[in-house]
C-alpha cells in the first residue's frame, strides 16, 4: 500500500475528483479526512470508505474561512495524531460566469480557488514539520498554464496563483522534508452543481484534445496518489499535467 500509515486531508472530498482521491487514498492505506462544505455528501463518502474497510472522518470545511481551516487541522490531529498529506482539491469553475468583468466573480474565484490553498498550507505545514515531513498536492488546472476565451479570467488567475504558490512553498520547505507539487487537469466532467455555460464551447475545446476525450476523475486521482506517495520522494515544485495532450499543442 502506497500510503500505509499516512494521514491525509482531501478538500472537496465529498464529490467528484475529491471523492475519487479520498477513496483511492483509503484503499492505499491512508486514514483520510474528507473536508468539504457539503455534509450529506461527505458523510456518504465517509461511510463508503468505512464499508470498504478503510478509515475516514468527515470534517465540514469552508476552504475560504481561516478559522474553519484551523479547526479542521486540529480535528485531524486530535483524531489521528498527525498529518502527512494535504490535497488542496476544492475549487469552483469560471465557465458559468457570463460577465467576464465581474469583480464579484473575480473575488469569489480567487477566494475559493487560491486563498484556500494558501490557508491549507498555512495550517498543514506546521503539523508536517512536527511529523518530520509530508506531501502537499495542490490541484491547479490547465487554466493556470494557458489563457482561454471562454472562462472568467479570475479562474485562470486563481489557478495560476495555485501553480506559483506551489513552487514557492516547495522551495521554502524542501529541506524540512515537505514536498509540494501541483496537478493540472484538463477537460473533466463538470463540477457538482455546475454546467458549462456553452455546451458548444465544450465540444470545441474537446476537439483540441489530442486524445479526443475528456479525462476521468480516477485518472487525476492516480496522479495525485503518485505525488502524495514516497514513490515521488525526489519530486517537489513540479507540475503534473493530466490533460490528454491539450497543452502539448
């Protein structure tokens, strides 16, 4: 088992990619904290992990709330005694925004997608220092690498912020045995409660994917697992793109 004995927090773990990551981590031996604002869905994932023989705990978390982050990490350590892995997975899409000059949309995207990553690392890293090391995987996007004309620019900016704050943290904490990497998914199933503003645009984007299909959440989860595990022991500050070749063009 690649995460045997590890304790991991997965934000946005109640659905989609986060749920896939949480379940995979549990199968690989981790004790998993499912941190999400959606309690009903989070409890369901918690129960599914337990039914499969794993160990998990749901913690309600608004990732943009600093006090909530402090509490989530405290609850994790109180229950499991340590923290080894953090996956900053929670985020919102910018594809439904119709006003690309909306300041409210900019603030919302930056808060949930970027501020949350900073807060997660702020409270997780001290516990990883106590544990003698750890691994952080921040979920960015291809939108943090390339520009797009069909999403609010705040989405690109927020995911670009995730990309570079990952590198900053990797450099700052490498000698403490804390690795920090980012994963950049390409086209994926729409987030829970979200649909693309223009289905025709989604089809046009899909035409630019060399593999000719959207990705699956399990394909991202496997990339996250690799970076979280000791198999990636000499990898930090890296960007792992999971996009079917979209950014290779």
